[in-house]
């Protein structure tokens, strides 16, 4: 069964359940279901075993391409643009729904499609991953390398995107900084405070910028709330309550992290607190724990209290092994 968008999948799943035909992939009687979009709900269906695959359709990539083509046309830079232009599709299945290497490929897509970035080179310690990138994105094999040191010998670059798992951020970022490259690092900065400090010191010594990628605060909803707060429509902020409940069955490095929820997910919400309220915390109290039914080695649940600089208090409760209702990935804010 094929659906033309992610919303249709909800009806398909509900319909199969209603007629007692909803079986997981691999079970006898399973009805294959494939769709297009790659929404969070679809990814959850893949994790749960009910959806076989989805093809990612990224509206930000499509929008950026459309605006870039229109801009160049209106400014006389390209008066005869190609009538058909494409973004790179990506098939998502249970084999790669949580694959951290997909992060790297998503950055390759962004670099290739951005009018402000030129992809100078690609580094991965696995040759098969480089071969995949070459074949998928039609890259020149001569810009693909197994080590960063080898890359900087053969290509000129200004900055490095560090998109390896968090445990390796320090090692890769410090090497890049020592090679004279600015660094944009996937969140979190590092798993340990000691590693984070070493990265900051390396950036200061090299005279280069060290930046962390945070995307949640730039979504439309948080930006709208930020404007409402800034314009004083809700008055002075005194209390904020945030509830986050999800149950993603991750594989890979997240299942091995000591604090998977706080370091890999809640950090988005913590950044949103500062980004939306425009306030910095002066005191934090936190307690994290694991549960008897958890599939994480570390702590997938946490309760955190933030005391902000204006006296406001933010109460945060997060859970990555929820057994009941679930919130969106942004959580429920009140």
C-alpha cells in the first residue's frame, strides 16, 4: 500500500487496526505500507514496526532551492533556469531510521543545495560510506578522504561540519581547529565538561570560531512565541511548565549514553528556554533516572528546575520511555 503523504498513513494504520489486519513488519499477514514525507509520525511508525519505509521530502530544502532559483532569475544571474530541478530523496527504513550517519548525509545535502556553502571535501573513516556519498550525490571521489589531515592537504576549506556521535566531538573538533578550520558542531558540544573546555581552549588558541548547531529555536512556532514575549503581549514571565513524553526505540550510540535524554534531546528544549524567554538561568536543580522497562543503558527520564535571572521558574519533565500518551518533539509548554 502506497500513500502520497504522511497524513494518509494515519488513516491506513487506523483502518488496518480496525479490521484486525495491523501486523508488524516480518509478522505473518503484514500489509506492506510505504509513503512519502518523512514526518516524525512516520518515523515513529517505522520504529514501531508498522510502516515499511518512507521517502524523505524536506520542505526546507525544496523551499530553499525554489527561492534560490527565483532570486537568481530575478537578478539576471540565471535567465534560463532548468525547468525541472530536484532535491535529493532519501529512503528511510528500520535499517537507517536512527542511523547517526544519516546526520552526515543530511549535512551533505544542505551543503550541496545552499547558495552560501561550497562543499570542499568529505571525511569518513569508512570507505563504504564515502563510496555511498559519491554514488548518491554524484560527488568527485577526489574530494573524499579517510582522515581530516589528508583532506586539508588536498583541498582548501574555511570550516568543518562536525557531525560524528557526541563521544567523538572533542577529538574531531580539536583536530579541525588545529588544522586552521572554524567548526560547526552538532549538539551537544561534548559528553563531558572536560572535553568541552578543551574544545573551547583549542578554538581560542587557534583563533577560530567554535559553534554549536541548535535548530529547534528557529522553528516557526518558537519564533512566534518569542515575538509575543518580546512585545509584552503576555506580560512578565513568572512560571513555565514543560512536559515532554516520547518512546523512541533508538539503536546505536544513544542507547549507550549515560544521559541520553538530557544530552541528546532535552538540550533542544533547554536552548529553547533561553531562545524564547530571552533569559538565562542562574541556578539549576536536576534529577535523572532509569526505569525497569527502559531500553536505554543510561537515564532516559529527568526532572529539572531552572531559576532564571529575573526570578522566573521553569519546571521541566522529560521522558524517553513513555508508556502512555506522547507529546510532540517540541513538548507541551504552558
